[in-house]
């Protein structure tokens, strides 16, 4: 049960996506990453204010 990769907080959602997809691919797996709508709404609001 060793670690394959790690992220340092705070990390961008894109970094998490890349680590998960890389882990799936090197293990010959397929999958989907679902992002909650609430997160997307909150993130969109923050980006519009910036």
C-alpha cells in the first residue's frame, strides 16, 4: 500500500485530475472523474469576480 504520487495543498483541480487519470492509465484502467455541480458554480463565480 505505498503511495504512487502526492499533491501539496492547495492544489488546482486540474492537478488532481491529472494524477487520477495517470494512475488509472498506468494500471490499465478506465474511468471518469465527476465534478460536483456545486463546485463548478462556486468556481465560476470566483473566476468572474477576478
